[in-house]
C-alpha cells in the first residue's frame, strides 16, 4: 500500500504550491483502496493550511471541506503503539525535535501495511527507512 503525508496533501490543495501539479496528479490517480494517511497528517494539514501567511491562509471550515472532499481517496489510520517503545526507537534512529512526529507518521502507516510513503520531506523520513518504507516524492 502507498501512504502519503501532509506535505503532499498541502501541495495538492494549494494551486500556488511548487509541487501542486505532481501532488494533485498523485491524488487524482490514487491506487485502488486509496492512500493510507496517518491521522496526525490530517491534523498537520489543517494546522499548516490555517496558519499560512495572509492571502494564502485558508479558513478552518474551508480546510475541513477540502479534506472531506478527499476522504473517498484516503484511508486514515491511527497509531497503535506504546509511546515508550516509540521513544526508544527515536533514540535508536537519532530522532529528535519535530522529526519525532515524522517517526510517528512513518510508524503509523507502516503498521497499517504501507510499503511506500509519498512525501516532499524526503530528508525528514529517509533516516527512518528501517521501518521498511520506501520514501519517495509523488510522480
């Protein structure tokens, strides 16, 4: 199965984004069964789109409507792990700071059966390849 993170969702939903075309095309060509998305990525997409600079910022209601429109193509999965085990994984991967959330996303989608993670933040996820995920950009 293929998973994606918030960087792909944000790019797909913002026509002005550098990676809009590739991200929108990836979503439009979703595999049968859709994409796996960690619940954290849905919340992160909401957070990013509602805090963009004025002129690009979307209202909370607009973001929810956009995400709901994508729902048929997304299978949202929630983490099922012991946080103490995840923290020990973070230590073994040298993960600190915000990359801890990337470990959460990667762990969540890997546990749900993802073999590939689409992201525009390759450098955030590549060190986590021990989870068995192939990390790629859309397209």
